[in-house]
C-alpha cells in the first residue's frame, strides 16, 4: 500500500521528466538518434528501474509507461531533422493498443519503439500482429538483446529495424574472446536481416574502437553523452552535426 501511494503521488504530481541520451554512428561519429529515458524525483535513492518495478508491482506499470511515452512525444519536436527518437515500451503496453492510438494521434516523424521485455509474453502472435501495425508509425528496435526474455523468437519473427546489445557485451570486450565472438555474430545477423546494431554502455574510447572494428553500426554510452535534459541533448546533437 505504501508503494502504491508513492507511485500514485508521483504520477499525480506529474513528477516524471524525460531525458534524452544521444546515439552515435561509430564510423562517422555523427549523432543518429536519441533514446528517451524517464527520470524521477529523489533519483539518488530510487533509480528509474525501481520506479518501473514498483509501478508494475501495484498494477500501474502500463500507466507509468504511457506517461513516459506521452512525455517523450512532447520532447521529440526538439530533435533535429534526420535524428531518430527512441521510446521504450513493454509487450504489455504494446499489446494493449494504447501505444498505437497515441502514436497515431501524435503523428511524430522518425520514431523508434524499443521493445523492452522483462516478462514472458503469453500470446506472441498477438504481439507480432500489433508490432506489424505499429510499423506504420515507428521503426522497431529490440532492446537488451541476449538478456531476459528478449530472446530468439523476437529476433526471428518481429523483423526489427534495430537491435540493441546489452552493455554486458561492451564491458570487458577488450579482454574477452567470448564477448567479441558473440558481438561479431550479432553484426553478421543484424546485417543479414537488414537491421542496424547498437552497442550500449560505451564508456571508453577503447570500447568504441573495438565495437567499430567488429562492425557494430551505432553506439550509446557515457563516452558520447549521458542521458541529458532535453535542452542539453539538443545542444549536444547540434554541436556534433
Ligand atoms: O535510464 P536508466 O538509467 O537508468 O534506466 C533504467 C531502466 O529503466 C531502463 O533500462 C529501462 O528498463 C527503464 N526505463 C527508463 N526510462 C524508461 C521509459 O521511459 N520507459 C520504460 N518503459 N522504461 C524505462
Ligand atoms: O532501456 P535501457 O535498458 O537500454 O536503458 C539504458 C540504460 O543504460 C539506462 O539505465 C542508462 O542510464 C544506462 N546507460 C546508458 N549509457 C551508459 C553507460 O555508458 N554506462 C552505464 N553503466 N550505463 C549506461
Ligand atoms: Mn532502451
Ligand atoms: Na537496453
């Protein structure tokens, strides 16, 4: 009950702020996109993941996700032409049809939906159908490939435009042949299906260089920029272009 009150108070208080983290092409260094990420009050004590987990626990997960989506859509007008804006959504939210309604109404250009999966999907065929319908409004990215439930079926059946590798692969990429081998296989797979591959959590120039050498298309991480308030993100994007 305490948790429910806390989440409700946060939602009622319109306390969700959307930040943007730039995504860069590794070869040219140019910014190609931003990921919209939710930020909450008292961030030092409770990170975004804790808020999303709490909301999910008390049945407000979809409401919080859609609050973040609406907030993100309010910020995408500021994104320069030619740069995509990525929004996170779970299968539940996608299958509810609400996301499609909101995107249809917003009519925003150059959107990407990052499918973030933390639970097993009961009705995969229904998810796949809704994803097909969403492609009229956005490109599709699979988030955190290789972790949780973002498994093979997603890669095979959803025909994604973008794949995002979990930062587990980026960390220690210099010293670990297994991480390099999986990344190389991901590069091959992505390109065979006509998708772009993103390495997440790039913090050092060395990690960036290894990922580029392996053929990874795009990178996201503190080396390029942290998740930034929208005005700072736009300054970053315009400065790099
Ligand atoms: O932004 P990062 O700092 O800490 O976010 C942690 C996690 O919180 C992300 O990996 C993601 O799962 C979740 N998250 C952050 N922002 C959003 C959002 O806008 N929508 C959804 N659905 N999840 C988000
Ligand atoms: O949606 P997703 O789970 O991919 O959210 C991205 C997460 O990764 C966010 O929590 C964001 O703050 C985090 N992140 C982005 N870049 C870096 C980085 O370079 N290092 C680390 N440790 N985390 C990062
Ligand atoms: Mn994401
Ligand atoms: Na991710």
